[in-house]
């Protein structure tokens, strides 16, 4: 089943690829991999989740934001592949940055929002290495930012 079919089955769709908010490019293809720059939880041109977890953003809302980061990352990947997501062979790694309160230690729980969606969409090809890191701030006060490394054919 294609990624687009699986997205439709889950009631999801890919947005337009988000534009960079600073001096970088959204993706780089090198030696069979596409590295996608960190994606914020942008939805319809606006951040859907801002602030620290869990004092300003619930764990559940942050997991939803992480899922949106996946949709944005896949949109960037699709644009980099000239619209051909069938070239995606596997997810190699994700790096999840979680804006956290000083005493919050469940960053992996937030990153699971992204990891579980990738598994739903891609099955075993969605299994990946991962880092889940707590940080004191993110661009635009986003609660979550996720970067991706994909293997492509």
C-alpha cells in the first residue's frame, strides 16, 4: 500500500512542504539518503503547539504536534523527490527536540507520537534509530521539532 493510500486510510493528508524560516534549505539528498531539516508542528501556516511540556503543553498535545512534524517532514521529502514518495525505502533516523520543563524527563514519550505514526504508515520500513532530547527553547517557541534521515531508491 502506498504512503498516500495509508494516509488517506488514517484520515490524514500531507500539507504543502513548509518553507524554511531561516538561512537553510528544507532537504539535502546525498548518497541515497535525504536529510530533512528540523520540522516544526506547522499546520495551515501556524504553529499548532507552543511552549514547554508539560507546564504549557500536555503530553498528549505534544504527541499530536510530533505527528504533525512527521506529516511536514514527509511533505518536504515528497517535494525533494519530485512528488514520488514510492522512492522512500525506509526511515533511517529521527531526531526529536522537545521543549521541556526542567523536571520533565519523558521526552521519549513525546517522540513516540512521531515514531508510531511512521510505523503506521510504513510498517517495518518505518522502524528507525532515534534521539529524543529535552531542550530549554525551540525556534518560534515551538514545543517540538523533528529532523529526519530517509533512505531512498
